[in-house]
């Protein structure tokens, strides 16, 4: 190990208590999204800390993006530390929003409780523990090597859990995730401390509606039941679509194993009795039934084919089933993305993992998307990965936690990788 790496290691080990405190304090902001609670307070907490450490701090509100109101402003923070002179910029991007709490918690999810070598709380794993690790890593690096060339940025961004439009997408539109400002991006999402996540599968969300004719429920033969038509759609999906999806297997290293196949979830179904249904059904034949589908696709698939697999089944029903009418509306889509294995950021983090953990990293693809899509597609920056200390399976679960030792190891990896990316040396 080089002297610098030893110096960084000592500093990070000595900052362990600080890392734990920082993680707990970040968890205490209940940044639940939706609606986007406490974003400004959390962003300012990060900004105040880094300003004291000599970072230039800027806040960017995602004006006009989904959910942005004066009550729930989409407040992002970017902090930048300039080195001694020109050089590349390494950027650590974490989302500050967390998902709703949900049932089954055995403790206060926003207390940041420390117990048995773990910090508990909503967002501990996804991804305030990763954010805290990157802050400690960068502070230790700046202290250990104050004469470095280039720049380091840390961002805390909003709305990742709802698509990232008011967060990384908004900032990328402003050029804040593009060269020449930024060269290398590490997103400390919880993909496990010894894994490098190169990218993610694609997504297509759509709403399918079957159409009927309203009539009195005592004389359904006078109408046409949209819910029965939707039943035919679901049954055709079971017979034709789900077996087709299960037969597709990607060569990409997607985890967990089940996500190596194409998948589709049916997110919701609504039919009959309007939105204000209160438990007293009306005697009506429903004229509309809607489902929302969430189709996740593989690098080997293209979006047009993915859509056609669904519409051809619907068109088939139109031919075979009397009075079958449907409408389909695209809601959003994201193409699969994957950073090359020999990209600088992949090599730097891979070598750092080998040095810190004495093992080779595993290369993975995430089953779901995260903000890398905006960095790649809007920022046109392809030197981007997800790497962070959280355990993937704990994300969004009750009693979510982060292991303190994992954060410490992962912070060392981040600091070593930063040095390599800034200097081109180990
Ligand atoms: Zn996340």
C-alpha cells in the first residue's frame, strides 16, 4: 500500500464515529418522496457541512418539474472542491429522497438508531449510508492529499425514487453532468460493497384500457362489460405473454438471478365505480377498465419489439373477441444502459476494491433503473457506475439498515478510486 493510501486509510478509520453520526443525522430528515418532504433542510445540512470544509456550494431548485411547489420545492445541492490546478473532475451523486415507510417497522424509521454495528432507518441503505460514505471518503482524500489536481464534486439530488426529473435529469439538462465540468461519476446506490454496477435494464410503463358500454347492472346484456374484456386481456397475457418473457434470458450480469429474464408487473387495475368508490357499488355495467403495466426489458431487446409483443396480443383479441375495443397510452420508458468494463471509472473502482477487500469485484446490472440513465442520455457521460455499501435486498424494506464496517470499507474504495481517476495512478 502506498503512503498516501495508508494515510487515507488511517483518516477514514479515525472518522468512523463521524461517519455513523453523519448517517444518523441524514436519516433524521424524513425526505419521503412522494411528496418530497424536507428536501431543502436535508440539502442545506449537506451544504453547510461541506461549505465549512472548503467546498463551493450551490443549490438548484428543479423549478416546474413534477411535484415542485413552494410547499415541496425540489432542492438539489452540488458541492465542488477545486484542487490546486486543472485536471479531471470526479463526481459522487446520491439521491436524498427515500420511499414511504410502509408497515412492519420495529422502531422509529427516522431516529437513525445505531445498534449492533448497524445504523437503522428509512434510507439507511438506499442511500444515505452511501452518501455519508462518499462525504467521509472525499474529506479524507482532500485532507490526505491537499495538493491534488482537478476537482471533486458531491451532489445530493431529489426524486430518484420517482424518476429523477427534478433531480439529476434537471441538473443534466443544465450541463452539470457533462464534460468538461464532470468526467467520472460514481453513484453510491446500495449494490453491495464488493460489486460494481455497470447499468440497468430498460423500462416501459403503459396504461391499457378496455372499453365497454354502460347499462343497468340488472340487464348487463344491454351493455358491454369493460372488466370482462380486461379479464380476456389478462388471460391472454398469462397464456402468451408471460411464457414469452420467461423464455428470454440476457447475457448481461443482471442481479438477482430472476431479473436475467424479461419481466412484467401489473401495477394496478381499476374498473367500474369511479375514483370515489366508498364500498357501495352502483348497479352499473362498467364502460372502462384500466391496468398499468411495468415491463422491464433486456439489453438484447428493443423497445419497439417490447411494445409490439403487447399490442399484437391486444390486436389479436380485437379480431377474436366480439366488441373488443382498447386504448393504450405510453407513460414512460427508459432504454437499458451499460458502461463498458474497461471504462476508467470501472477500472479505478475495481482496483480499489481489490486493494481494500483483497478480492475481485463482481460486475452487475441492476434490475431497476436509477439516475445513471440521465447521466448517460442527457449528460452524454458514459463513465458512470453505481457503487455503494448498502445491501441491495434491504432497499425499501422495513427495518432497513446499513452495516458500519461496510460503509468504512466502501469509503476507502471511493477515496482510492478518486485518487486514481484524478491522477491516472494507483
Ligand atoms: Zn436508491
